[in-house]
C-alpha cells in the first residue's frame, strides 16, 4: 500500500509543478500536499521503512 501512496504523492506534485504560472492555482493545494507528505512519512516510520 505504501508504494501506491508514494506514487500518488509524486504524481500530484508533478501535476502541481506543471501548472503554468499564468493559470490560476488552487491556493490550498500546496498545504494539502505538505500535509499528505507529513502523514506519509509518519506512516513510513511506523511501518519501519528506511528513509534516506
């Protein structure tokens, strides 16, 4: 399950970075991505995975 979460996060970060500066960005997307990243790292630590 964790590899799927990492793939989802990576895909969403790529989508966020691909938005052209002239287009309207969702002002909450960055905060949601950072919260998702924090929770994902907590889950990684809880399951005992090694993070470099």
